C-alpha cells in the first residue's frame, strides 16, 4: 500500500471509492433511493472540481495498492467554527475489502501530520451518529465527542457528531498508531 497526495488523474478512483463506501457503509442509515442514485460520473466531476479548487490549505490523499485507489482522506481548515478546533478531517473512506488492515488509520495519521506541519493545533471529523463502525474507529484512535448537529441527506433527518483530537500532535506523530518513524509503512 502507498499513500500519496491526490492528483487530477485520481478523480475516477476517488469517485469509485466515495460511491462504493457510501453504498456499503450507509444502508439502513441513508435512504436506499439516495444511495441507489449515487453516480460515479457525478462524483468524479465533484472530485475533479475539488482537486482543481484546492487553495493550498485544503488537501486530499489517496491510498493505493497496485495502482488502484483503495481509500481517500481529505482535510483542511475546520469549517463549522467549533471552539478549540482549527483543523478538520473532511472525509475518510476505505473500500470495504481493505478495512481493518490499517489503511484508514494510515490515512487519518497522514491528514493529521499534514495539518500539524501546516500549523494546525487540533482536528475534528464529522460522522453520522448511526455509523457505529466509524464511531468505534475514531474512538479507538482517541477521538473525543465534541458536538452534534442535525443534517438532512436524501430527505432523511440525521444526526452528525464531531469527534476531535484537541492536540493534533498525539494522532499525527504517536508511535503506537502503528508506525515507527511517523510515516505510513509501505506494504
């Protein structure tokens, strides 16, 4: 596995990971019609726009294996004005068959490192309250419950909760996360 910054050429792979992970993670949480209506083409266009519109403070990483994008993470400045948090992990998605192999943990750490080296002090991520698998992942990596808010996706009223790391250095450079030099292992 290799983790690197995303390029415009990654837009199709980012779209595939984004759509496929939503379809495997959110059945029973997000309305089925919304999940069925997800499109690789529309997602690819959004990722293309996202990658071309990055302002130097926002960024996206991909995890790839044998040239195939298997996961993604994006981050930048915190967007909701949460007190005490200046950085945000906007999203982290790993294809189902690669979960529980350290890919998500490596992506989270790379985002934290990027934010920390950019001068950010704390990081937050929003996750659907009903996504217990993702919540357990963030809690296992030291994320603490910070805030919650109501959101609407596909016509459904949902609760989004924020997990935070008040000291980004802990997640960015903590050896126990599975790395001995602060960089993801290349396996």
